[in-house]
C-alpha cells in the first residue's frame, strides 16, 4: 500500500526506517520530510497544517494509509478532517482525533483527566489572566521548587521550574499578562515539583486494547550533567534499568489501564500513540505529562529495538486488532545522541554543510533537522542529527554512539558527551 507519513524530524526518519522494512509498504511519501527520510521514500513539500493541501496530496498519490508523527496536526484535528470528508473517510489515520489529542494539547485538560481517574500525578491548579492576582497569592505559600506549565503547545519550551516564590510570580505574570509563550500560555498550570528519575513509557492503542512499547529515558538539558536550558531532547537510552518488571507493572495497573479506561469513559475513541512521561520516585510512578504521539529523540532509541513488523502494528491499530499483535523486542540497548546547532535552544543559524556521515561506523543516523541542496546535506534546524547505536550493553552502546557522533562535522556542531552516564 501507499503510505503518507506526516512530519519532518528524527522521529519521522526512524518511522521511515521501520515502515519500509515491512512487506506491506509499497511506496512511502513523507510530508514534508528531511534529507534522511528521502533515503526511504519521496518527500513532499507541503504545509501539513493546510488540510486541504494534505487532501490533494493523498488523492494525487493514491494514499491508502496515513501516519501522523508530530502533535500539532493532531491537536488541530487532522484525523477529524479525514473522517468528515467523503473522499478521505475510508483512509486509516494513525493518531488520535482532536478530543484525544487534548491529552497533549491542553495541560489543564490532562491534569483534570488524571485527577478524575485517579492516575498518580502532582497536585496542581490552573490560572488565567482573569484570576492572575489569585495565582500570585497562591504562589506565596507554595512549596519550592514550583513548576509552571503553559496549557497549550509551546514547542517543548512551555515548562518552567522556578526556585523562588519571586521568580515564580514574575514568570506567571509574564506568561499570562505578557503572553510569554503566545496563545499557549493563555492558561497556566501551577503544580508541585515531583522528585525522582524521569523516564518515558509508550503505548499504542486501538481504542480498546493496547501494546506497551519499550521504555526510554530522555535528556532534556542542553548542558552536560543536566545543566542549562531545556531543549526538545539531547539524547535517549532504551531500555532503562531502573524500570524493572515490578515498576512497569505498577505503571500498567495505575497509569496505562486507568488512562485507556478513562478515555473510553469520556467517549474518546483513541487510536494511536500515548507517550506517558513518568517520574520514578523510589519505585512509585507519577505522571508528569501525556503526549499524543511518540517522543523525539526517544523514538530513535525505541524503534531500533522493535524486531517485529512495525507497520503491521499500525495496521492492527487501524483494524482495531491490537490484541492479536505479537510485539518482539530486542534485548539490546540503544543509545541515541543528538547533534545540535550552535546556539540551540536559543537562536541558531541554518544552512551549515554537514560532512563525515560516511564515517559513522556502527550506528544509525537519523536526520532531525536537515535539508539536501545540490547533493549537499545542510543543517535545517536546532536539532540536526540523531546518532543511535544498538549494542549488547549500555556501556558499549554509549561508547559507540559517542564515537560516531564525533565523526560528523558542521560549523558549530555540539552534542552532549554524557548521555547515559547516570545509568552506567
């Protein structure tokens, strides 16, 4: 069948890598894609938030199956658009409808959902510009540190951890009164800080049954030893040794099952991925956040460990037959290291020529922010490349990924050299 994959990042390059291994994939189109996805299919230069343009592309290329990688098209209702269009309604879309995508699209919705269905998470309260004075007063007696979350999508930058009451009050004012994160911070969730070690668990569901994919640990801070600004992710490790069978059973019983049942109780027929950001506090799971898609760069660590046909899993989602899918996971460890542009996550310059990709010895290269111009691959984003090594143990995987990351060059290249060190 002909498949359309929507997205342009490292997640979509990893998806392309797995999808084209399937006997069911006749031709893969990626919109808009990048220089890495072009190795697996045909990139289509369209605006994926223009659903009419997506429709024209689907019909012109006889698309039979659509996979949505990033969150914004889902939050804006691309799945709903397909279902409401007589020409498109028969084409399966992997990714939740607008009501389900609220799990990521609205932090306030997701917190209320968790509290309603007894899913362990931090205590929280939501404020708008209309009750900003109440929010300022509320912060005066709040324990430190204080977490502020923009309600809407803010490209991974809408979460602040404040270490003083004054800082929290200033930032809450900036978010609500001065639109620090634009429309995303028209509402702000104030919540208690959760202690523990973070990890991500990924679930794919057909609305009734589910499959739990390999877990991963993401590294958000730009600097080594987890210092500096938050980013979209500087690397990932899968599996995570502290997520043992007992812990993951708690996650399934206390988080995954109540989430699936809660969605059904809300009348939300959810078909797609659920990313569950967790905090492991001495073996007790607490939910930090939901995403309505796979994580990035966690996908670049998780998918290489899946040995069964990944496209068949997505077909089972479409057919509501996930219960009969047999997931096969490699026992090996994947380590992913992100190469980013100088200045990221603040201002950075695109268009730097990338060299040395042919020197990568024993790792996979997933393109996150690249473009091909006149047979030359150039940088086209803050996060540029994900280098993933799949090895028998964590030490070897980290060592190989780090070595291979060092074999790639462009002006201003930067990567963390301590990804996974905390797990060794």
